[in-house]
């Protein structure tokens, strides 16, 4: 019993059954199969199905109203308040449920590759496959570091337990509740594994700004000369594809920190969306997903375990989770020096933004706060024929516990302090909006990015776009000049002007939520309607 208590130290769970601590991939997979938690693909990857929850339950995420944090949390639809009594009732329910299971799985892991800024995380879960997910996703300590491991944050994971709204202060039988004071995250009523990953990202977004470190929802890579680059972008903008460059080493694909000494990955693995994934277009992710040790979430397979990555029967949000070492050409330490370039990706389905533009630090903060992309008809249920603008603050609004201006100002200050270049790259449409124009060539996008990252564009001449105030290069070797200026790529110039004016209005409307909390330099570069 003493050993069990040690394995669960800091969790408040007093288990009566077996506790399997820090098992590796092989025994976790074997136990998951033995317990009927899922099955194997033909290549040996574990396939888990999450039921009705195939994505994050944003409306069911709560933050405890701890007195010590009340003044600093950005309360609202993202950070919904939960009273202390309700939080204590809910966590007691989760602990009691976990204590009564015949078997629990724990994993002791790190978040943050930089030892100066990492946190120690202890997961307690009812399922072996969720333990394997966390083991793949976070940084695995050396065996010698596990002795005496004391968690900074604890995740109590009870996916099969239903929350009780009337007693727990939540909205449904699903609840994800976080207390920064207790350093506890309790998850119930959802098997979607992404809740484990994103709960810790929220914690890092809370802790690091107070330490002068900017937490970021971005991928990162580094060139042979040590020139690091960051890639921000919402789903569908090409963040994973463009940061996976055979000429540059991948640091990480989703979450990073930027300190005065450099950048570092929060994670030790990848969580890639794999719907319609092809071996030809994404060989690295494809190969990583077709091997033992990977965890596939809601991916369809036939009776023999052969995967059908084009089948979205269960969800369009099919996922693959694997250790980062499954990807070749990665930075094993998860760290690099100060970034030389920041890239903000947008898939502009209106077809009016340039394929590349250089941003000032103030413009970088503006576009960081905007977090713009555009979805198109057919990509999501309920969308009409016209493109729909999407704005997600700091390219990660659901995970920001503090006011977004804090993160935006930190980015602007770090860029100005270290002379970092910032580029806005449109991977969307050119020559017309979706349905009329064509999708930007990946070949052209890669060539433009290469010119930005290797310094070719440093000596280029730029012209200012009249609608968005963006500085567009007038010439790039190997790129047709009419492609660089989006208006010139449209046959119907009047239609371009009308469409651009529409998008300008959407940017203006979105910025009203932030303009009161930013400096005059950012308000001066905000996109405005033409006089």
C-alpha cells in the first residue's frame, strides 16, 4: 500500500486496486488490447475510438475561481468560472471514482524541453491507451529522474465518469476543470485524448508569461546555420507541412516557448490530423502513423487493420499521436536559439491577401491578435457557398487563460528586442476567391518561404498594399510578378476591390475587441477602410 500511495503522491487519490506506473509502449499496448480498449492496425499502431466526443469540448471547460488568480484570468466563454465549492465537489467525485477502479495507470512526464521552464506532470487515468497517448505526447524523463518525482501539476482523467451538472456546477456530463491554485486538472465525460494535451498547454500559457517567457501555439524548425523559425497558423493553413522541411530540422509541430535564451518545445511528440493523409504528400506523418507505438484516434480500418485515412465516418478530426523521434531530421533536445523569422500562415479563401508580406513588430502584434484564416464551403458542416472568415486570437484562443493583449505585446517586444523578421504568408487562394481563383501553389509558397528564411528577401524592394497596409515584395527570383501582387492576379479588378473591402470590414469588426487594450503603435497599423 505504501508503494501505491507513493505512485499517487500529490494526486489525492487513494486507490484500492492496482496502479501501473510509467509503463512503456509495449506493456501499455498489451494491456489496452487485453482490456478491450481498442485494436491494432495492420502495421501495429493502436486504434482508439472516443465515442461521441471526437474533438475538444470547449463549452465544458472551466477554471476554478481561486482568489489568488481572480484578477488575472480573462474570464468569459473560453475561461468559464467555476466556484470553489463546485470545483471541490467535482474533483472529489473524480478522485472517488478513480480510487474505486481495479486498475489505474500513471505517467510522470515533463512539459517543456528547457529545464529552466519545464513543469512536472503526473497523469492518473483509467485507460492504458490514454497513458500511452500522454507518454507519446509529453517529454519522457530518464529512468533516473523518476525516483522522487514530485508533480507540479496533476491530471485526474476519468473519461467514463459522467459529471453531474446540478452538483458540479458544469453544463453537461462532460467537464474539464482546472485550478491554478490547487494545480489540478480534472477531466470527466470525454475520451478525446486531446483534452489531456491541451489542458497542459493552458497551464503553460498561464505560468510562462509571469516568467517573461512567451508561450506559443506554433511549429518550429531550424536551419543549418542555427536560424530558427516559428510557424503560426490555424488548421488547414499548412503549419505542419511547411515546417517539415528536408533542409531544416523540426523542433516541434505545435507548442513552444520563447525566452531570452531561445525557443523550446513543450512536447515530446506530435498530434497530427490525418484525414485524407497521403504517403506522397506527407511521407513523414504517414510513416509515423503506420508503426507500433503510434496511437490513432478515430481512424477507420478494415477487418484486417488496414487503415483508410480518407474515411471520415467517425469524424473529420482523425488523429495520430507519436513520439517526435518517429519523424526523421528532428532536434532531439527540443531547443534552439532565438528565432530569426516568424511566419504567420493564413489560408485566405477570399483570395485577396498577398502570397507573402513583411510585417513590422506592431503589424505582427495586430495579426497575432487577429489570428485570421478563412474556411470554405464543404470543409465544415453548416458552411455556405461563400468563404467564412475565422479569427482565433494568438492562433490559439481556446487555450489562453490571460488577456490576449499580454501575449501579443510579448511577441511584439521580443521581435523588436532581437530584430526578428515577421512574414504573413497566404497559403489560400489567388486570382479570385474560392470557386473562381485557384489554390496557391505549394511550390510557390515553399519558394517564397525559402527566400524569406535564407535572407534573399532582405534586399528586396517592397510596395505597400492599399487595402491592408502590407509590404509586398515587387520581385522574387523565380516567382511571376503578377502572383506577388494579389490584385494583379485577378482578371476582374473591380471584383477584387469589392472582395478586399469586405475582408477589411471583417478585420475591423474583429479588432474592436482588442483596440482598447493595445498601444497607439498597433492601433496605427490596424487595417482600416479606404478613405
